[in-house]
C-alpha cells in the first residue's frame, strides 16, 4: 500500500486507479480515497513501484515510495499539510479579491477601465485559486461522470466568456458583465473543498501515531548470553529478546525468564498494569513499567497484534464512504440536465427564426448562470461550519459533516468503560483492618504501608498512597524493601515483616471480616490489596475506577432518545456488569480485545443498525474507525482522537446527547438549504430559458446572477439559525 497525495475527490481516485491499472505489469490496483492510498499487485519482472509512481505523477498526482511504512506515512502527512496550506492561501486570496469586486458590481459603482480590471481579477480567481476545479471537472466530464467540479468549471467559463465577448465586441448583445459571478462561484465552492481537505488530512495522523508505537530497535540475546541492539526488522521467530523497565516490547512473544509489570492499555484500555511472569504472553507496543524480562519471539513484523490493529484501522477507514456529498450525487444528474436545457433553449429560439439569435444566446447563458452551484456548494458546508462553531462552544469538536449527518440516525451507542464511563484513575473506595489493633498500632501500620507504597510504581500503589495522604497519615520508611512482580511488596520494620499485594483468598480465614470484605469486593469486580503482618492478613483495600459524575444522567438521556446503549470493554465481566448497573446500562460485552470490539461493531452493522462508538484508548481505534460515527473522549489517547469523527472535550458524557441534538438540527438545516438551493433553479431555469419572453419578461444573465446570489444568501441566513441550536 502506497500513500497518494493530490486526490481531491472520488473522480481523482478513479483517475489514479485507472492510471495505475494501465501500467504494464500491474495486475490489480485499488485506490482508498478515504485513506489517500493505493494498493497494487504487480509483476516485478515487468514493472516496479518507481515506474508506477512516475505514471501517477504524469497524471497529476504523487505516489510516495519509501523504505518503511512509517517513513511513507510521515512523508504523506508532510505533503498533505503543504497541500492544505496552499489551498488555504488560495481560498483566502479568492475571498480578498472577490468581495470588493462583488460589492462594486452589485452597487453599480463605475470607474475607468472597470471591465478590464474585473476581467483581470476574475482570471486570477479562476486560474490561480480555482485551477483544480477545471482540471478535475473536465476529467470528470471526459470520464462521463460529471460532478460538482464539472458544474463549477462550465458555469464559470461560460459566464467569463460571455463577459469577455461583451468586453471585446463592438456589437455586444448586451452591455452586462458577469465577471463577479464567475469569481463568486469559485470562492464559495473553494471554501467547501478546503473543509474537505482538512477533514481528510486528519485521517493519516492516526496511522502515524499507531506506527509510532512500534520500537525501531530491540535488545537481542545472543547464543553466548551477551546482548546486542538490533533493528527490529532483523528479529526472527525463536529469537530471545531482553526488555528492560521503561521500554516498549518490540515483538509478540512468551516470557522465558524474569517478571515484570506491563502496561497493556493500548490493547485492553485498562490503566492497571498486568503482572507478568514466565510462560505469560506479551504483545508488541506494550510498555514494561517495572522489572525485566527475557522473551521468545513468536510473532514478528506484520504478524504482531499491534500490526493487526494498524491494518484494522486502515481497512475500517477504507471501508467507509468518504464524507457524504449530497451535492455531488445530484450534480451527476444536474450537470448534464442543465447543459441539455441550455442547448435546447438555444436551439428552440433559433428554430423560431434567426432574428432571435441574441435572445437565444442570452437565454442559453442565463440558464447556465442561474444554475451555477453557489447555493448547492454552500448548502452542506455552510451548515456544517456553523454547527462546528456551535459544537465547539459546547465542548463538541466535529471533524467532518459525515459525523453530523450520521449521528442523527444512530441506533446503537457502544461505549467503552475506562476513561469514558469512568474517570480512568483507580481510587480506594473502602478499607478494613483487624479490630484487635490499637490506635497506635493502626497508625504505625498505615505509616508503614504509605512508606512502602510511595516506593512502588504500581498503579494501585498510587491509589493507596493518595488515600492515606488525604487522611493525613505520616509515612514511615521501612528498614528493608523489595518488590517482586506478581507477588507484591515485601518489607520490614523493626522485628515485623510485611507483604502488600493481591490475594487469591486462600490465605484468608473463612468467615473473617477481611475474608468477607475481599469476597464482596472481588464479586463486584473491584481490585483488592491485602496487607499481611508476619504472614497474618491485617488490612485490606477495595480499589475501583469511579464512574464520571454525569454518567447516569447522560446515559438516561441517550436512552430516552431511542438509542440502545451497550458497554463494550476489555475489563473483567464482573467489573463491567457492576459499572453498567450503576449507570443504567443493560447490555454488556466484556473481556474484549481490539479485534473483538471491531467484530462487535461489524456484527451490529450487518444487522442494518447504525452504530456509534465512544472510547478513549488505542484499543478502541479499530472499532472507532469502523463505526458509522466515532466519538473520542477528550483526555484519552491521541490515536483515538485522530481516528474519531467527534471529540468530546474534557470527556463529559453529557456532551454526547448534546451532539445528537446538534446532529439532528444540522441535518434539518442541510435539507432546508438544499430545498432553497433547488427551488431557485426550479423557478429560475424556466424564466432564464425565456418562457415569459413573449409577455415582455426576459431573465438576463445579470438577473440570473442576482438570483444565484440571493439563493446563496438564503442558505447562509438559514444556516446561521444553528447558532441557537
């Protein structure tokens, strides 16, 4: 798969695909417009990526070839950023040139050589700012698949040529000039294209971040026991790799020696480190937060779990249609229809007699001018722009129009637990100690626990430390301290020994208060830490990830909208069901890996349901990319935010129902905008064709241009209503 830059529409994607397919030696080619990439199968004896890239460049685009996927994604992102900046400059230039000219023309302010100045300004707007419309528009016409670019190209060229004729001809049919009409069309529609380019640019950021999780080097253990830093590409199955504290695990493998605590949040989304010992499996990209391990590589390169996540994100993004362009769909029929009406109009008037030649030309041009797509081009982007501004004020960051359109029709909301429903920070919710302890003994015990936990990097250790610090406990430094992954903390103070860690309940006396406490905590999925003094359980803690304050109200509001809510998490079933019961969620799917979450999304979609996914972790990225609407909770991983179409600032669940309401309002406004855009054409085209000419009324191109501007004004004013939604 190779990144391709320069594609602005589906027609561009078709052109690239056709170009690549026609290269001798290429057996198959498929362009993914959403991911700006092309997948190619070729015969190495007949062609090469360099030859294919040259053909793509000749067609006006650029196919990036690098030594590694990471470099390819980086280069693609750099070029897309350059492309976006150029488009932004062109859009700004078009607005700066068009607005003054339009004001002068509409207010009929005249000055010497105005027609030549207007012509010069229009040429700059058309062939500098809007050059892409002509290139893409005429390619689409040649491919017999006219789109909105085709309509822009035809409308502006006809308007310009008619004005040029009146500027140069001494026998002008009319003195009217419509240079500003051509410039206005380019400026309005260019603004919409800029929004599209900005949306597509963010797609590559997710893949960059995912690929960035892959270490470039690994510490290879040689046969004589020595170690050597080796590029990860040279690691083979069966090799032994050493991983130290703070390093990312380079390959999937089995631990053969050592123990450690591993942060697997990229896979499970859970913040608690996993204690890993010999014979346990580990995955590439996860982080070793404590200890040291030696592992045997079982999966390398593209076979690792991380690589599969990357591919899943690519495929899920590619399987989705680009942002829905209602205008482009209509333009496929609208463009040839308008051209046909214009030609028929001209022919009908000529058939009535050559004396009607001036009327025939004016009417034919008027039909094209009044049908120009300013209002059509603004119908969706203008509503989306206002909605995005409104949403931002409510903590809802929207990346593209598709999310706003789709969210209004969602049937199921899949929601992650950690960092989404919950705060993502373990906290001690309850504790118990032996009744036989005196106040002084209890104070010493708490001090020793605090002193020991402060030395640990385990996530639960911080929860206990925070708990005691809030109580105002004074820390006591143990005389001896040792942490053993999988077993806990071992320390001494005076003549007493202590162990602080998890328990399997076998060490607890049946029926004791601590045993009952632990049993209840484990039953609801809480984390449990037991403190043993001289091998006797003395104190225990229940640790949970608390739900967000607005979770219950938000879930109820979403359910009242007719949306089914399902908890989808990698956490334990007991924990998931406990959290779900607290917030009012009835459907729970727990203990899921990234591919399981993706499979659940696809399963619901096969049932013809529209699916939204809300999450905040790397493990959610594939499911987020596949969902009809993806929602990232702010404060989560950058990858989840990059993949998602909506981001909730601050992770406030109450913003999700607000986003649904905004979506419904936006979709309503878009439909109204399209109505206003078309009603002018339904009424205006017959008038422009001269149906009332015999009655003394002829809609000249000047009035046709004014009608076009009025339809655009209606769209703008209607879109501004979204500010109050």
